[in-house]
């Protein structure tokens, strides 16, 4: 949650990515608890990243993965966080953008799924700059 870091997907695994509690939330599409959580997460994401109230927010920015431990986010999610991270760290945004590209992994086996950015490795690379 530190503003200097790229934020991963929300975690449904225990208290802060607890690997011993790896699981999804089991909340379904009719769950009011899920609807309220998504509404809060969307508002927080927009506020933290300087987005307008109507700007779209990537689904992976506000929903947990099946395990709750996935270190990857979508490229679009990472792109929307670049300005915040660059400003807080005092690094030119083009440098941060280059690091995002370096830590973007292609689809599994070249065809399965979408490209994703490994947030753990990206944040470690940013820390190494200082």
C-alpha cells in the first residue's frame, strides 16, 4: 500500500498475502459485501492514481486472484500507476515506464492468457535504483 510502490491485486488470503491462507473470498456476484468492497477499491484506486471519477479501472486492480497471492498485474494496471510511483520516488516517468516494460512477462507458452507485470520484481528493481 506504500505510494512509492506499484500495488498488486487485492488479496483474499488472510492478513496481507498470507500464503498459509491462500484462497479466494468465495463472494459471488450477488454479494453486497463484494459490491461494497469493489466500490471502495475503485474509489481508492482512482484517488491514489489521479484518475477522474469516470475513468475506467482495470478489473485486476480491484479484484483478488483465485489464490489471493498472484504477483502479476495487467500492463494497463501498471501503466496507470506509473505517474504516482515516479512522482513519489522522484524518478522520471519514462525511467519507471522502462522498468515496467522490463518486468512485463508474455503469455504462458506464448499463447495462454495476457501479458502481466510482476509487481514483486518491479518494486525490487525500483528499490535498487536508490
